[in-house]
C-alpha cells in the first residue's frame, strides 16, 4: 500500500494549481509557466522576434497561463518527437501546440512542448476566445517546455538560469 500512497501523493503534488496574481501594469508580459529559463534571444529564422524558453521539470507546476490579455487568434497542433524538454532541439522537433495571442497589432506566440515523459498537451482555449494575463489556458503533463515568441521591440526582463512562476514573473515589458 505504501508505494501506491507515495504515487498518489506525487500525482497530487504534480497536478497542483496554486492561485497566481499577475502584476497590475498591462505593459508587463508574464511567464506562461513555472520553471527555469533555458534560452533568451533572437529567433534564428525571424529576426523580428525574440524568444524566451522555459524548462518545466517534474517538480514544477505545469499549469500554462497567458502572458498577456489578448484574443486567441490561432491554435496549431504539431505532432513530433519526444526529446528531453531542456534541450534546444525539443522546441523544433517535439510534439507541440502553438497558441497565437493578439492584442491589437501586438502578437505573441506561446508554445506548449511535450518532453520525454510528458506525452499529453492540454489546451483549454479555442480560437477567438479572450484570455486575461495570468489566466489558465492549458497543461502539459510530467515535464515539458514552454516557449514564448515576442516582437523584438519588447524589453526582455529575464536571463538564462532565472526561475520563473507562471502568471506572476515578468518576462518582458511592452515599450
């Protein structure tokens, strides 16, 4: 019975969903998930975008949150591989879901990326839905990666190695 009790405790811990409180200033874009920032910089094939990549270990909260108040313009699912989510190749080759958010002329793409253990991506929003900054929009189960693609006009507020909290930690500022 002890192994089943431990497994049940871990699953309850993994699927926790703490309340989060985004900053009140609408210029701030918040992290879409809890974890460690593993990449910050220009998007290789599109110099008009910058990217923030966050690795979510099995010990992080895996609820995904909107970085800004916006309308869901597009959702695109892409099947793929299951490389370790902390590796750069995961963002290009792994199974993923891209959610495009638009606020006026300001566009942000949030990628939910599966990892080695994570084999299920859940997205609870649909095209034309409105989401608020910090609002829950999905879940990636058991270790994963989040990527946020932003216009290069933003001021980035994180660096590699930073720990961020979904819905609360500021990752960029709209100028």
